[in-house]
C-alpha cells in the first residue's frame, strides 16, 4: 500500500509518490516530498518509542511493589525452604519490636517478603512477623505476607502475586509471658489419657502459671490473634 502525506497546499491526504494533489492539483516538489518523508519517519520513531514504553510498563508493572512506607526495622530469626518439585518456595520468620500498628505489621512483613524474593530469586516468598521469638509458629503472628513475583501463587497457576493479612494490635507483655510459660512447661503437666497417649493437664498448668506470675488463674489465657486481609492482588 502506497505511503501518504498531507498536501502542502490543501493539507488533504494524498499519495506520497503522486506528482500532484488529486484534490487541489498542487504540483508537489522534490523538496516538499522529502520534507514529508522526514516528518513521517519522526512520527514512526515516536510511535515506536511509545509502544516500547507501554510494553515495558506492562512487563515491569505486573510486579509493582506495594507500599511499605510504614515498615520498621526487623530481624530475621528463622528461615525455611518449603519448595516442591517445580516450584521454589521459601519463608522467613521475623520480629520487629517497634511495630505497634496494623500498617506497621503489614508493611514490615511485605518488606521482608520483598527482600527474600529479591535476594534468593525464589518463586514464592513468605514472611511471618511474630510478636516474640519464644512463641513463633504458635499461631500468634502479627502479619503474614505471601509474595509470588510471577503472579503464580503457591502452585504457579493460582493468579495472585500478593496475599497479606495483619492483626490490629500486639499482644500485651503479660500475654506473651503466659504463652512462653505455657510452652516451656507443658511437658511437665502431661497425664495419661487412657489410650496409651498423654494429654496436657491444663487446669494444673494454669494454676502453676498463675502462682508464678501472682495473678488469678482466670487471667491465664493463651493468645488468640485475629488477622484479617490487608491486601491481595
């Protein structure tokens, strides 16, 4: 298909190789034709630049980092590789004593997951923000951030790049102490359950902790941390 140019006289579209404008009859000079060709090349270069920028944004923009400006300093206390065949998956457990708000919990866990993904190149990075090292892994995490840079989720075809959940507040120091004592002394309060196994004598363990801390037995309660969805994409 022949290239076109605007007529230098009437500005209507005309074939670039035509000797004159079919509408107004203007005789096109070699200089006018050359100028139109130079302009067309500039337009094409501009369009290609825009197209390249759009493609680059679509590729890089799919893994845009979420907001982490509320993140605080954290310390990694444990690492775990829970990969499966065909899918590299890794996890870090962190603590952050200065994190006190939901945004700080979530952003700090997100920051840790991003760092794990960038440093290890793993396909799935998970960060657990725990309130205390002694009770890590007991279900009291303040935030959990799961990140799949390729948007494949845990399996590779789940279609998510981020799943983040966070609690509203941190457990009290007394609650953490109770949890620590419960875990540290539970083996001492095992009794036969009649089936050849054992079970924890919870009333006796509760009384022991109450006496140790000089608090009423009814105040000895294990931590229940409710985390709700913070973000997902």
